[in-house]
């Protein structure tokens, strides 16, 4: 039986990974009319503390990728290609024999604490921003490597090649080493103004410069599954493609916008609020607001900001489970909905929420320090988080408008977080503008679109966006109760200016 063209996308997130098949459904005239997605595998992704460091379980993730390939074939698909997208910044180091040196660190490991300040003082914050265009997030590759250097890590001495996470898995699948552009731009060691690795910065920081490969653009075929892997799994050969392998950029490539200027929010563990651009904005205003310029698919740059996101909810849930109370995400949202509005607000991006031992306590202590009502019940805490996130989105959207000179009509929300309808409603209310949600699996879909373009099944990404529009529902949330939300925003802006003892974050 002749199959419809199909590709396999792996989307690895901080809490779970999934493998999805994307198939082009043809219309009567033989042209592509719909993208049909089928999840063939889903698996948890848990960080592991080993001694003093937090790591990814890289071998297990590779095993799950292999399981995903196998399951795709077992389900009767014969994908032409596969591609992997993951979170940014993290990496594996290879020795001169091409073997992995140690277990890759997780970006929430504490090794980089204090290094943003230290490196800024040493290099100069303005220069650092101008030459990287990146928000000073403590986990950026630059700070991780600098932490290793300060710790005298022998791995750095032995490293011959640095591969960012998707590149590392692509290497395990194909035996080919490559560096994909969108991931390179998350390191803070790539200069987007010049379009090259910033080797002088590396030298000044004492980092080896030779382990970075020349970046390749999304849409580059890296190779094929190795013979060994095909016989291990008993599957046919397929191409392995570098897509916009940073998950945020894959998601951004699937935003079903109808205007040339639009804002989007990729909602999941993180909330990434941004807008597509043709070139990076590297001026002091972008630094002051701490935005990033990240490389995307199709030669785009995306001006975007990391906002702490649903991580805060996930961590509360985890803590309550540890203490013996289990709640589903649905229960948490119901309890939040039943709680009183605007009792207390937090700055979700206060660094105290980056990786505390006890997230509910971190929230209570923030509220205590800022002289607010201290939330005690589960409902109060979750409501506080969701309202604060929505208000933060307004603040960041307005900053993005200021930086770009655009006026955004509303906000496109994509990613798993849009299943939290209360958050979508709150966001429309906080913005006083419509919120359009969908698709949920944006990263996997953006990943598929670049594969389909590379394999010649769609003309370009714009064709892909049209497919997205005709294949996935888009919901609209209209703003309601403006008065209350405007008052809450004014209060929020006061609260985030209040100095707190716990770690602070700029802008
Ligand atoms: C989202 C994301 C963000 C990145 C963060 C850490 O999954 O990729 O874009 O800043 O994870 O890598």
C-alpha cells in the first residue's frame, strides 16, 4: 500500500518527551490539504541528582528515542525522516574518540549561581549583550562552561567537540557531528550581529574555542540512521534532519498567525513570549528589558523573553505530592478557580523561583516579604501563580511592543500550557486583548514542517502554516472584567519593584 508522505518528530521537554508522526493528507487534486499527527510514543523525562550536580538521564533519553523509532514502524509508518527538538543551552562533550565525557548537566543545576554577576563584571554587561543578544539567564551555556572551568573540570581539558542536546542525539543516531543554528544562538557564545561564534569572548573567559562546530541552518540533512541502529531496531533507513532544534523555535515556526507582525507565547514548563524578526535587536533597551534574540527557522530571528512559566505550578504539585497530597493539574486549576481573586501576586521571574527546594514556601516567603496576604491553601497558591503569570505576560508584551515599535492585536498561545484554560482566560483579561490558542503540539509540528519542507512535500514554511490553520482548532479567548485586571496590574507593577531578600532578577 502506498503511504502518504510522513515524518517523525521527537519533541523532548523538561518533564516529558514524545514521538509524533506527521502525515500529509492530500486533497482531490493531489495537493497537501491537512497535516495529520499521531503520537506513537510518550515518556517521562526526569532530572537526576548525582552527588553535587543535577543531570539529564541522557542514555535513557536515547533509549526512548530508539523506542519511538521502533514504535513508529510497529504502528505501520515508514517515515522518510526524523528530527529532534529539545530545550536550549545544554550540551554533551565528546572526547577525541567521539565518546561522551560524563553525564550532561541539567540547566537547573546550581553550579552557575552568581556567575551572571561575575561574568558581567568581568566582560561588561553591555558588551556581553551586544555580542550575544541574549537574556542573562544563569543557565546559558556560557555560564555552565565557565562554572566547569572554575571548578577545574578535567572534562573541559579532554573535550574535543561540544554538541548541544539535539545535536548530541543526532550524533548518536547518525554518527555525524553537527551544530544546528537555533541551538547555537542559545549559548550566549554566538554573536548574532557578526553571525559567528564569539571566539574572543571564549578566549577571555578561558574556554576552549576549538570544540564548537560551524553552525548549519535548520533544514540541513545531517545523515541517515546508522546501519548498526537499523539492524538493532530492525527498521529501514531514514534521514535525520536538523530542524529548528531548539523547541521554542520549532514551536515559533508553527504559530498560525495571519498577519506579518504578531506576538506569540510558547507555554509549557517555560513561557516564552516573543515575535519573529528579520534581524536581531542588540541595543541597550533590549538589554535593559532582558530580551533574547534567538535564531529560528527560515533565517528568522526571534525577539523573546523567558518567563518562568508553569514550572512554578509543576514544582508546587511535586512538593505537595512529596508531602503526601496528590492533585491532578485539572484539580489544581479547579481549586484555583474557586479561590478569591488577586489576594496576592508574585514576580514569577524572581530567581528565588528558579529551583527552590520548596516552591510553595518560596511563594509564601515572597508574599510575606512584600507585605501581602500569605497564601496558605492549594487554591490560593495556584491562583496567585496563574494571575501573576498573566500579569507578567502583559508587562513583557508591552516591553516587546516598545522594543519593536509594533502594536500587537492579541497574543497567539501555543504549546502544552494552553490546556490550562484558566491561564488562557486570565491572559486575555490581563492583556485586555484576545488570546488565540493552538496548536498544543506546536514544537513537534514546527519540527515536522521543517522536515516536510526539506523533503520537498511543502514549498516553504508559509505553506506549512496554512496546513496548520486547516488542520488544528484555534480557540479565541476574549478579554472580560477589565477594571479589576487593570487595578491588579497597577498593584503587580508596584509589587515587582519592591526589593525582596530572596534572589532578584532584572526586569
Ligand atoms: C523551553 C526552553 C527555553 C530555554 C529553556 C532552557 O523549553 O527551550 O527556550 O530557555 O528551555 O533551555
